[in-house]
């Protein structure tokens, strides 16, 4: 096991087990949000229910956050916040309707939304849909 992965989990209050390390390592290999199915294909040695339990634990401890991209399955990505997912982790995402990949636009901040008094934001899901450059080129 990688010391930094162990340390990250321990800092978040999660005991580092082999399954948890495998899921965290697989997530860190992607540069974009991924589905449970993507992780199952990447890991290969864990079944879907084991990966799902780890992802739920990670979400509870602010190691990952999930987004809904309209594809019918949640996508997961690692939180960058040191102690919890912050609003800065909640950047704009783009879902390609051609290849079904979700892209992170971390340099595109989510527009501020003024909520009525008494409401408190815990997460923001800002999704833009269309075609990525590769899929757009196929249509030409």
C-alpha cells in the first residue's frame, strides 16, 4: 500500500484496508469523474457491491463526492478539500452526449446562486451537456 493513500484515509478517519486502497488508487488514476461500472472494470478484483460500499464510506468522510450527469449513474471524483468537500470542489462539469464521458472544468467556477433566507448550500451540481470536440468532429 502507498503511504500517501494510507495517510489520506487515516486523516479522513477511515481505516486503510486493501479494498479501500484499491478504490482510492483506481479513482486517482482518472482525470475525470467515473461511474461505479468504470471502477469495477478498472479494479477487476472487487465486485460492484464492495466498491459501492467503499464509495459510500468515502462520501461520508468527504474523500469523494458524487455528481449526477444525467447518464443514469452517479459519477465519483476525489475531493480536493483537505478536511471536507468544499464548494471549490463543486466545479462545472460537461457531459458529452456522444461518448458519454463527463469532463471537469475546474477553471470554470460555478456561478453564485442567491438562495432565499434560511436555505443552506451543501452541494452544487452544475452540468452542461453537448458534444465534446472529438464527438463533434465525428459529426462533421
